[in-house]
């Protein structure tokens, strides 16, 4: 059986199929590397955005903690609808 495969690969058709198989496999490997590179770059960007959001939230929390209670109530009243 192995000799049949080797004989087929040494034929003209077998050589052509083998060459195109290598080309397709190489193209698929290159595409996969690019895809994974983009995916990891997006994950890094997402982590950076998350860290920035956490830092902003921390800064706002600290600012609110330093405010007097009356000022916090006044600020929150701006966000409440007074329809009645």
C-alpha cells in the first residue's frame, strides 16, 4: 500500500496535487497566524479599555467619597426625573 502511495506521488498528477496541497496548507497556516494575531491584539485592547474603565470608576468613587452628603444629593437629584 505504501508503495502505491509513493508511486502515485511520483507521477505527474501526484506531484501536482502534492505541490498544490503544500501551497494550500501554507496559505491556511499564514491565514491562521494572522487571524490569531488580530485576535490577541483585540484581547489586549479590550483589557486596556477595561483597566481604563476601572481606573475611571475608582477616581469617580474617590471624588464622590470626598463630597459632603448634601452635594451628593444635589448631584443625584439632577439625574432624577421630576414629572409630578
